[in-house]
């Protein structure tokens, strides 16, 4: 019995030690990111310690081994919001953001956790890593504003006032560089899973993540989360690789402003609205992806430039920019996506480019490996 107990304790210790090390390395635009590097690992015991470790100026490896619950930690707000759509049980209501967002929409009473409406401002040179399937941040997101060199791996951000638009964003980026978010799950949010502000963010890689849009409250009153990935940066450079994006309705992504996106080997599935939209001059290469049961892959009035490698000629035309031909996408019970713009492809020059496999490989591997608890 003593031997068994000792063996169990040793196994737990080894698991914890292993979890303190980053698995793999970033591909694509965030290649070379080191985060907290070789700093001694720290494990916050509560939300106060977590905030301290995330926001101080010391390079850190921060190990999350439990649920950090921020709901109610900054108080509960009761005020007037609005009903921009309908008032049924499955409809999102809205917080009156900035005191004037609601306009003339019907007024309703809203009650929400204040903590969810503003994320934690993470400082530079941090590694944030979860242990197994235990690293959960509940009721608050993470913000990366004018910082650099950060790794976030194997955590779950969830329950940010999901019944209310403007209830909270999981990951926010603005004026950042060299940030890698990997094997993370986001679910039950009031607003965006990932949002990029107008200030330039470069060297960003989002990989092996699970964007879970299943919810009881949505803008369409149908259980499909609409607010997915907002990209409105001026000159942003983002690699989107091996992610699972499912059960959403729009903005997946909203590829706007002058964002430059390389979307490679992702799986979009069960999208009852549209995946790709944009309002100005966003640019994106989409290769080796899977679109399964996506009602509309790209909105017809998209104003930017897109390349989906729809045929051999288009694929060959990308070789001078990528050093290889791009991979075609797979469409299963989905809308069309036949774009082959190349005017933006020169922006790959000098940047680290993520490897690409055939879309069939993404189809078989990504759904089972994306998200937290799967390293």
C-alpha cells in the first residue's frame, strides 16, 4: 500500500513538472516567442495571486492547476440595458456599453458580473500554462495591450456574462507583438472569443484552439454564438493554424482594416450563418482548411483580398511567395469559396510561414486535438 501511495505521489509530481514546460513551439508569425523563458514556475493559489503574477514586470512561467473564478469578485452590476433583437429565453440582451450603445432599442433590466467586462492586462515576458484539464479562468478574460513575448497554452476561458452582449471578451490584442495562444478553449462569452483592436499587432499565432460557440443565449436567439474573431487592426499579422471553430454564426473571422491573415489547416463546422466577413481591406490566405456544414463561407460583399487556392493554377501562383504551393480547402455541405487574389501575397516576404498539410489531414486530426486538456 505504501509503495502504491508513493508511486501515485511521484506520478502526480512528474505530471506537474511536465505541465510546467511549454509543449512544442510556435509556427507562423509568432515563431521565436519565448514567453517567461526559463523563469522558475509559480502556481497562483487564488485569483489575487493570479492577477499579481500576470501583471507584474517580472518574466514568469505561471502554472494554472485549478479553476480561478472571478465571477462576482468585482461586484455585481444592476442597471438598464436593452434588447437589440428579441426578448425570448434564448436571446442575448445587451449591456449599454459606454453609456450609449443601446440607442433606441427597448430597455430591459440587466444584472451582470463586473469582472467579466474587462480583462486582466497581462505584462510582457509571460508564459501561462495549464495542467491537464485543470487550468480554467472563469468570469474574466486576458488582455494584451502594448506588450510582447507571451505564450498562453492549455487553458480554458469561460463564463463571461454570456447572456449579455458586451459581457466580456476572452482574448484581446492591441499594439502587441510575438504572442502565441495554443491549445486553449473559449466558451460561453458575452462578446468576442478573440478581438484585435486598431493598434498594430504583429507576430501573432493562434493554434490548436477550440472556439466553442454553443450557448443558451445568442444574437440570433438560436444557440449559435455570433461574436467570434474580430480583426480590425491596422497592419496586423496573424497566423490561424489547426483551430476548431464550431457552432458559430458570424465574424469567424471579421477580417477588416488592413489585417494580414494566414489561415491554415483549420476546421470550421456547424456554422449557421457565415464564416468570413470584412468591411475594408483585410487580406487572407486560406489553405488546407475544412469547411463542414458552413452555410456561407464568405459574405458576397467582402471588400478585401482573399485567396482560397481554388485550383492548380491559383496554387502554383502562390509558390513564389510561400516557397511551396498552397493547399486546397475541403467543402462539405458548405457554401462556395473561390477567391484567388494575389496582390497581397508579397506581405509574406521576410515572415516565418506556418507549415501546411492537406486538408484531409486537418479533417481527421484537428477536431480531436484542438482545445485545452489535449496536450
